[in-house]
């Protein structure tokens, strides 16, 4: 949303299945929130039916397991600060299936990523 419509919230949105594609996120922006998502670095490794088509290298597995979600969040907070001139006042994560795994991984490894106020990792 434009700077005059931002509600101060940042939503991280998780994937489904084995990732590789972006889920629709427009409803968050239409509601006035900033929103971010990631394909977890797996785009080249899944087909349209979400089946793994190759053995994942260690770097892709690490991105899928935790790194992509954390970096997505860190950079989103920096971008929000630069664009809106203030940090998010609330940070939420929405996800089920693979997105639920992403959310739990964030809570365990980086508990400051989705809490009230800024945390820049």
C-alpha cells in the first residue's frame, strides 16, 4: 500500500507443498499491510505439480530449511523502514503446511523476527 494507507503491519507469508512458487499475497496489501514471501530458493527444483525434479544441493536444502525465510524477513523490515520511514509496529507470519514449518523454524531459530516492533537480525 501507499505510505498514506499502511497500517504499520508486516506479514510474512509461507509456502505450501515443497515451495517453488509464490502464493497469492494481494489480500494483505489490499488490507493496508506490507507483505513479503519467498519461493525458498527451490524454483528450479520443482515442477508445476510441486514434485521434486532433482536432488537438492546442500545450499538449496539450507535455503528451504530456514535461510530463505529468515533473510526474507530481515530484508523486508529494512525495505519497509526505507519506504515508509518507520519500522513495522507488528510483524506476523501466516502459513500452513510448508508455511507452518517455515513459521516454526522462524520461532525456534529467530524468535525476534516476528514480534512487536523491529528486529533486524
